[in-house]
């Protein structure tokens, strides 16, 4: 925050990192690259210099994925795949894979904190099921939603966080550009009998412009690239009571907070979570307020 965002935070503003309950065998999704080795199909990861290394087992992957790799390789060998192979295990421990010639069963489902959520096998969903309850709890608490609040869930995906916020808010509006994610989000709202949430497909900044000042709390969960400049301008213009920014990249988080804090907001606190053990990646919940 200090180096990139020029934001000086007190020690107590950055809370102790919440650890993952599992530090090995926690990833529910892997993307393998097929290649030929000694005349046989191999599935591998890219080394930093670009070469592929064959993977027989991975300490980060859920065990059901490791256990089924030989079977999946044998099936894939009949199709000579050239595109990346996505393998994902759902909450019940059943593996699904997506690639040419092998169709996935969609949607997959995961139950968390009383809700059943469907999502696409090769779409976005948190890759660490084990820390998901803590993530949800901390995001919902960070939003401090009141019963009269209208909440915007920007980059809402399949509605994971918005559905929990809807339990406390008057209304939640989820915004997402991905068509399949919106289809899953609407189905999740129906399946969980959540009637005070609606989902809009479109670019987040454009939808927020249309909404104007019709919401009190904004939750942002953008991709690794962070928020667009247009979205940041809209958030500065609106200056809503509370803004919660969930980020998987400290660099783009610091970049975006720098603009927000220069013009309208103050950082209340940041909560790191170790969603990706054994890697340098870290998830952060940043809470910003305007004092209104």
C-alpha cells in the first residue's frame, strides 16, 4: 500500500492474516496443458521459462483430482487434445473435466453455510473450498449492511457473496458481464428462495452509471486486473457510505485504492486471507468509508 498506493496505514489497520484450514490439497481446480512425451499423452504445467513439465500428482490439488489423473489421461489420449484441460472437483468430491471430446456436467454444486450454489466447471468460483466460510463471514461483516440498505455486488459471479448479503439487506443488485455466470446466479437465487436479489448482465461501470445513487453499500470483487478507470470515477462521484473491495492482487488493489482515497474514501482496515497456501498470492478485503 505504501510503495504503490502511497497509502500509509497503521499496524492495526492491517489485520493478522486468516490462514487456510488446509495448506495442501486445497485447490479444487487445475488447468493442464496436454503434450506428447515419448509417444504418450502427458498433462503438464508451464515452468517459468515456458517449458512444460509432466504432472503425475500435485500437492496443491484436491486428492480426487490427483486420484483420477491416470483415468482422465487414458480417456483424453483417444481424442488427442491440443487445448488446455480444465479439471475441477465439486463439493461432493466428484471430478469434472472440460476439454474437446469430454463434456462436463454442468452446473457443479457446492454447499456452504446453508446455501447450495451452482457454477460452471470451467467458470469462476473460489478455488479453495476450505476457507470459503471464513471468506464469506468476513466479507458480510465488513459490509455492515443495515436492513434498509440497497447493496451493489459488482463482479458478482454466480452470486456467492450477494446471496449472503441479501439476508441482511433490503435489496441486492448483482452485476456481472459473463453470461453463464448470470444464468447460474439467477438459478442460485431461485434454488435458495432468495427474492430480494436481482442480477444484471453488463459492464459494471455502465450499470452503476444507470443506477445512480440508488445504493448504500458497494461490494467489489474484480478480476486480478482490478477495476476499470471508468468504474473508479463512478465510485468517486457517488461517494457511498461503505465500499468493500475484495482483491486477489495487492498491486491492483493498491493502485485502485490510491485513486479512491485521494478523492473520496478512507481505508478503515484491510483483512488478508491465505486463499492460496504455498504461493505468494494473497486475498485481501479492504474496507473504505466516506464518513457519511
